[in-house]
C-alpha cells in the first residue's frame, strides 16, 4: 500500500519537555492502513517507509484515540528538510508490513 498526503506538523502534547513531532495521516488513509494489517507491532504500530522531500526513512506509524495514525518526524529529517512546527509537509508513505 502506497499513499501520499499533506499534513500539519505538531508537537506531542503529552511531553512538552521533549521534541517529539508528528504528522497525522488523514482519517480515510488511516482506516485504509488499518484494514491492510493482520499483524501490529507494539502500541499498534505499523511499519512504513516515509519520504518527505529528499529524505526517506523507515519507521512506524501509531494509532491515536481519534482513529488517525501519526508519523513521527525524526530531528535529522526535520533539520534536513527545514520542517518547522505547525508547517505543512507532503508525505509519501509505503506500508512495509501488509
């Protein structure tokens, strides 16, 4: 499964003393990801390969209470791509485990 979407970068509100930033998948794409999975990792994570700009990396997306999955944005990627909090990013995402 391969998807592309735009999303707003946000800081994880549960830990304001740390720099955890995410972008949420739209609900319809989150549901599509959920439906493809027969196996989920810890915390319900789904392994993916993400690309923003010229940066590609492997990570997991994690489900939230509202049903959306969120993609963590590594500091190295944020720095390399000039991603700012509250910015909008275009994400190309491939599900690795289906």
